[in-house]
C-alpha cells in the first residue's frame, strides 16, 4: 500500500527512519533534523495503520516490510528502524540495500501477545504516558497522544503470528549496528551475544528506555558515532 513519508533536509546522502508500533514519523522529530544537519536527506515513513498512512486488512511483519520496499528508495546510505521498525527493516534490508543499518532495540523477539497495547489505547491518558516515560520531553508526550489516537490497534493483533517466533537475522546483510536500551526488554544479554557472534555490532545506551531516541537523544546520537 502507499505510505506517507516526511522529509528533512536536501543533502546528497539519504537516511531512512522507520518508527515503532503506535508511533509515526513524528517520533523522529529531533533525529530527522539532526541527521539533515549532517548532510542527509532524511525520509521517515508512517507504517501501515500508523500516522497519515491508511489502515489495512492485514498487519503481518512481512506486510510492513513489503510496504517499505515500495515506499522507500533503494541504496540509501543509512537506514534506522526502531522496535517494530527494526523488525520490518530486517525483513526488507536485502531489497532496500542500504549501505548501513541500525536496529534500535528491535522487536525480533515477541514473547507475548500485543493485545495489551490495544487495551492501552482505549484508556491511555497523558498522565499514563508521562508515568511510563518520565524522561520524555513534554512535546514527545503530546505527540505520543496524537499518534496513539491515529494508530489502528488492529495492527497489534495482526502481529500475533510473530509471537514466540525467533526472527533474529541469521547474519547482517549490510554492516549493522544493534542499539540496545538499558536494560532491553526485547534483546536479552544472551541474545545480544548471539547477535554479536553473528557479526552485528552491539552498543547499549546506558539508562535509556525502549524508545532510546526520545529517552536520551544525546545518548542515541552518540551511540551512532562511526555509523552516520
């Protein structure tokens, strides 16, 4: 399906940003301009069922990946995927063929159904968002409330086929960094060692929660040294 995209900058290099579940391109409000300032043309996508992209009848991990291949340019210098975006990027990376990939706390292991996220949408208040993310700026809390309202909660149920399935890539198709929260709820230390053995570079942003770029923007950017 056709996806909405947002662009920052007009640089000669291209960077792709793929958000996580319940978010949209606005989650990258600081990262996009920062990369543009480093000479990138930054393209952030709204995944199906998120933001300004349309709702869909199917929400498998492969659906998200296939949409990205249709919507985003091949051969970008950099691609960054957070959480669900990291999972989708790993399924699309061979076709997108970026020069470098960054998987930010990727959702390669879903140990339980995501229906609780749909329940959360039904009852979430601004205070709930603040309580869950005490380090977020007020603007990020406001954006989260807006993106939560726009999100199709059916996508949480559509990903049920990925629960309990090992979706860790067998190898990095391109030079790849896995950036972890501290602690990561999705990538255990044991799984991080498996990734390292498979050829992924692993970096942890100390003290950061799952949405690293919002929890600790400076730490997020610093952890990309040598990759951007």
